[in-house]
C-alpha cells in the first residue's frame, strides 16, 4: 500500500489529553487501547529526563488518529475520576 492509499485522518495524530506524569498518560493509553483505539504517548522522554519541562511543553500528550479523536475523548470522559484529576483539559488548562 502506498502513501496515497491512506486516509489522511489515519495519518494525522491529534492530542486528546495531556498529563503531568508519563505514568498517567500510559494508564489512559491502555484504556483507549482496550477499546480498540490505537494511542501514542508523546513527549514522555523529554519530561522523564527533566520533569521541569512538563509545564513548558504542555505536559505528556496522549495522541490518537484524527478519525478516532471524538471517540477517544468520549471514552476518557467516562473514565474514573483519577484521570480527571491528572488530565489537562486543552481548553481550560492544568487541573481544571
């Protein structure tokens, strides 16, 4: 399959949540993958090397394909409150 045969939404990753700590992002990633949504954790290594960068770069990002973004957000909204406390709402900021 060549590049032209891919749907552009499948190639574009969008951030559906951000977290202060990599472990929180991995728990959320596992939740999405248990629902059949392929998810990726971005900026984990940078924050692991120097956690002070977390605020500067906006936290550890949980990303999915654009085609799965709405469903992923809905799943994360239904997750226990431990995610609500740890997640960063992209529109409201840290912990709100």
